[in-house]
């Protein structure tokens, strides 16, 4: 069974659209849907309860993305876990195809689909381990639409796939202690995949599966807060994975007035 965990924070319209897509799309795979609401003030939890099969968990505060996902994982029952952003739309058959991709290779612990926007333009939703050079390369690649279109058509075994839609075996998630809660928002998916790979397991990017991701809405609604959350997670990531670079990054951000 697949446990679909959706974290929501003041994104009622997106959440309703996501849940509608899940209910409109027939699946062969048995599933349960859990919405973990981070103390939204826009009625998100109440809206999710319109679907009587959805398990709604209301946190008393905004715990962040990683911690809220962990709440959902611990309340779930499936042997497969699907992390799904509330700003996604899941086409018919997508989850079944993700499950099939995972089942086809026992060495693969987690798989991510090709993510596209509302106009079908792909995003660069996978990549190499975060490092100063790789971050620069990833940003350059992400701005080249033709390159992104080309590379996202090819199956790959990258260092990470986006947590906006990530299917993982529960056994692998539990073996690495779930998501690291020091990451409030951003980079938790890269860290999670790094922990999985450290155990000799593989990450798969499966371009034959497409999911719509209406990204950028949180950033547009609260750009300053979003940027601050990203910088905090970026610093936490470097302290954990590249401790020698962390002071350099902090100084760089301070000079730019971002830390």
C-alpha cells in the first residue's frame, strides 16, 4: 500500500486541487491519503475533510516541511511512502507507474517523476549532491530551458530527486531516521536522498511519469520569508555535509545582507 503524505500550510486552493486530482485519478495500487496541516489559518484542514477517506492531522504550530512529513509517516501504514506537495496535480496512472518503476529494481530506494508546470515546461527536479560548485552548475542548467527539456527526458540515477513528489520504500525511510528535522523548509529532500545513498541504495529519476508542479507560489506569496527559510536550510545543510565551507557561506551571505 502507498501512503500519500501531503503537508499543507495556508494553501487551501492548491490542496483542494491536489486532492481532487488524486480522487479523479483511478489507481490499481491500494493507498491512503494523509494531510498534515501546519496550523493553517485559511481553512485548509476543514477543506480536506470534504473527502471522507482523507486522514487529516492538525499540528498546533507550523512545524516545517520535514517535521510535518515525519508526523504523517508515523501515522501511516503503507510499505511505500509518497511525499507529495500540495501544489501538485497528479494525472491518472502516475502513482501506479511510479510504483512499477520502484518495484522493477530492488536496489532503488526512492523514485521521482518528471515535474512539469501548468504549461508542460519541465523543471530540473533532480541533480548532484549540493556543493558550492554543484549549486552554481545546477542554477545555470535550470535556466537553460532547452537543456532542461532534454535532460528530463532521460532516465537517470541522480544523487537526489525533488521532495515535491518522491516515492520511497518505508524500510529505507525508517533506516535513515526519516527526514532530518533541522531543515525547516528546503534541502531536506537532498539530505534525505544523501542518507539513503550512504547505505548503498539508489535514487531513480523516472521521466516516463509526469506530475504537474505549480511551484513558486509560496515564494510569490511571501518572498522574504521564503528566502530566509532557504538560507537557514542552506546553512544547516553545509554545516552537516560541508562543515569547512559553512563559515565561508555564512560570510558570503552576511556580505550580501542575507544572513
